[in-house]
């Protein structure tokens, strides 16, 4: 990679430390880039060569150990960390930081044989066996005991080691689609969780609606985790919602347990995290915001399962990636990609090559989203096992960089140069800050809607992303927040399909608007209480006064039918959900139905409320173009200027830098002011291109 000549002159520059440098992830570091390495899988005489080559690729840290329990404890109670110690030292000699992991996703065979009760049980009642990963059940006391022992031994050996930068707990905590576990320990823990929540069986019967179909329980011991394989007809969705809540709580408790063990040895000298799977909502990272210094996650943007745009299978989805950054960052202010695709993978329905430059695009998208680190899985392409054909940063010879390896090296060089250009006290541009928006994401509402979609054409996450995409097209900085956050720090608040509400939450929305905030709600919001019960009253009763309208009814359409909604002279198609509104006096209609038997009826409305506004969009459009148009209209009514970017062309600001990333199939123009300094890229940004500049 040939860098602009003037950047070479910056190589002698030094950074002046500021207060921000004292944080767990100093501003001065911007975004270190690292890689997974598995010394246990390679001959020991190649370790030094591999670690040295990682350094030559300009990477800054190495991640090791999450699948190595059989090597750390080859027989019960006999711990061997000497091989790991050697690799930690090799990294230190090269000036590389180390992220160590607890090996809990891969229990050794001796543990499974001695204690088969640790193995998870699937919905059919089959006990999983040794031979893959995540077969252990973290609810069993025996498994936690052994996990605690290996974690403690790791902590004793490396918890006070300055060569170790931080820790990752477990790996992609889940059972890879087989969750929850239905073993006896899980059944017992679920019952205990229910008893703690409800107190009495009478209260549980009431909240679960067990009068329906005579589902009444007499005591908590009669309850089992809801399992479609054990039930003849539809599952009780209130029981299902509670089981999802329990599973997320139990997963968080397990990670909190490991954190507690490690803290005894590493204190706050080393940071702790876990890598959560992208868009996997069975485990909720927001529950660990106070336990971890940074929230990290896994993302494989491009494989044949994805079709966002004509090049989505090669580029991935801009909105999906950006949304996850904005969600994980908002949990406690620090986020990173712990596992990012290095190139072609092996586990999709089909596994095409990423678009040229796409990997660099993903890395710099993380930088634009204020990620504090990026790590790729993995350094060497495996020669054996279930992940053959999965690219690494080097190919099968162990030394030749792959296209992804070259792009990681390029990004690492760029980050190093940007550190020299950092202006620590740079202020967020006023026009950019004026567009700052919070998008409220409620995982329990997502569960509840997905448990009973009412139409197979509905996609909860797809609906949420339509609002998110609309905001990014305006050039808005977005925080994807949970209910615990303060709404009032944001000029705009978008609430897409938050189905489960209570009076307190609705009052907070009302107060927010009255105090000058601009609130946007979408369809399926406010339909149920926290239990998942419909309201005894008008449809979506708690929000009707807020939106200034009644919801007469909703409609869904079967394949291949579609409906039409009109905004001015433009027509938009919908298929999955549309509400027919009846506005109150003082509420303005901004979209109306253009066909079906309710043609001419309102589909979206807006009103003034105190110093602010409330807008309600009652339709889930087919492509998200309706949402883009209606969300756009809120900003000029609030006297806030916006951009007009193509869907998939993202422009953000961090630490004094503007970063444009192009996920579209066409060249896009970056909004670069006259006199700005372009460091990488150009004003015309090609597909998979990145441009970075300062103004």
C-alpha cells in the first residue's frame, strides 16, 4: 500500500497525553488491530515464526486460548500453561499485547466422561456428546465448578502479568441454535427464577394467562421449560417470554461468575469481556454493561446467506454492521469487534469471495463507529477440522498473506498514521451533533413479537433496521439504547416496534417530547403490557394520547399481495403490517393508504406536543423507503439540516476524523468541505471504498 507522501513526514510526530489517555482504552490508541492465533494447533517450532510475522503485518495484539481446555488441563487437576506462557513471551518479545481467554466453550473429554450431567440436552431430550463445542451446560453446578477451577488457575498464572492486556470469557455463548438446554439443572433453575419473580403460583397463573385452555398450575415443581417438542398445540407465549428472559439472565450470571473468579487475580489491571454473536438475541450483552470494561462481538458480514443489495453477499449489510456497533457501544461506552471476518468463510449456504477491499471497508467502518479494537479470526487457515476452507490472514502455507491479510495490514498502518494526526480536543461538528438520535431497542419486545408475529411476512429486526437506515441516510450519529438510558440528551428519539410498555415508559416519552424532543414511534408499539397481555381497552391504549390518534385496526396481506401508501405524489408498497389511523383534532396526516377497502385513511401522523413533536408511522413498508421519507420529514420541521446519502453509504465523525464507507454498488461522493485534508481515499468513493479526512 502506498500512502500519501505527506503522511510519511508525520512518522516522527509524538502524541501529547491527555486525560482521555487514562481511560481503559486511551483515545491516543484509537483502534488497535489484532488476530486470533491457536498455538496448540501448530508445531511448536513454527510459533516464533508465526508471531514474528504477525508483527510484520503491523498488528498489535494476539488472541489465544478459548478452545484449549484439553491442553490447559489434559487430565483432571493437572494444569499445563507452559506452552501458553511461551507464546505470551514470544508476543512480548515482538511488542504485541495478548488477550487471553477462558476455555469454557470446549470441555475436555475426561470431564464429559466423568460427569455426563454437564452435557446439554436438546428439545428432543437427547444429550449432546463430546466432539464439537458449546456442549456444556453452564447451569449445572458441576460444570460451573470445573469452569471456576480452570479460570482461577489461569488467573493465578496470568492475572498480574503486564504482558496480558485483557481477557475474553468463553466464546459466542450459546448452544448454536439448540438453546435453551432442557436438562434437569436448567428445569430446576428456571423454576427457581419463576418463584423469585412471582412469589406465588397464583400470580404466575394470572400473568401467564393460564385460565386459557385450563393450563393452571398448582405448584412451581409442575412447570417445565416451554418446549414445542413436548406440546401438541401452540406454545403459551407468556411462558415462552419468561423462558427467554431466564435464559438471558442465566447466561449473564454465568459470565458474571467467571468475571468474579478472574477479578480475584487480575483486579482492574486487565480488562474483561466476552464476544457476543452479531444479532443473536438469546444472550443479552446489555446485562453485562457494569461487569465488563468493553463489550465485544462477532461479525461475519459477507457470505451467501445475506442479500442486502445486489452486492450484499460480498459486501455485507451496512445497516446491520453499523447498528451492532451503535448498540454495543451504547451499553457502557466501549465496544469492539473481537471476531471479524478475514476473507472467505466455510459455513454459509454458499461461501463466495468478499468484494475486493471489503475487508478493509469493514475494519474502517468499525473505526468510524468508534470501536476501541478490532480482532480477526484467524491468523492461519486451518489444514484440518470443521473449518477447512475458512480463510486466515495467511494461506495454507502458513506464511503467504491472503487478500484479507493484506487489508488488515493496510488498515493497521492507517490507524498508526491517524494516531499522529489525532487532535484530542476536537469538538464534534455542530451540524452533526444537531442530528444526534437515539434508537430505542428492547430485546424483550423483539422476543415477544417474534414469538407471535401474526404474519410470516413480518421481520422484527428488518423493521427496526428500516428506521436505522433512514437515520444513517440523513447523516445522523445514532446510539442504539436501552430503556435505562436518558432520552433527554438526544434531540431525536426513534422507537421502532417496542411492543411491551408500561405507563412509566409512555410517560417518559411524553415528558421527552414536551421538553423539546422529537419522538418517532412506529407500528406495533405499545400493543401489550410487560407481561405480554393486550390492553383491556382500545388498541395500543397507552400511546393513543401520545400520538394524537386512534388505531382503528391493522391489516396483513398474504403472498403475493401488496398494499400502497401515499406521501404527497409518491407511492410506497407494504406487505407485512399496516395500521389504519383516526387522528384527533390538531394531529396532521403525513401519509395515507392508497388502496384496499380503507383507501384514503391515514397511515402516519404527526403532532406538536409541548416544545417538541410526536410522529407515528403505522406501516412497515416493503423496502424501507416510506420510513426514510417520513423520518426525513421530522428533521426539517425541527429546523435541523440533514444529508441525503444513498442507502449503504455511511459517513460518521470520531476523534476529529470524518470517515466515509461505501457499501453500495455505485460510486458515491463524500461531503468533503473545501480546504479539508484527505488522508486516505478520495472525494469520489468507489464500491467498498473508504475516505478519511479532517476539516
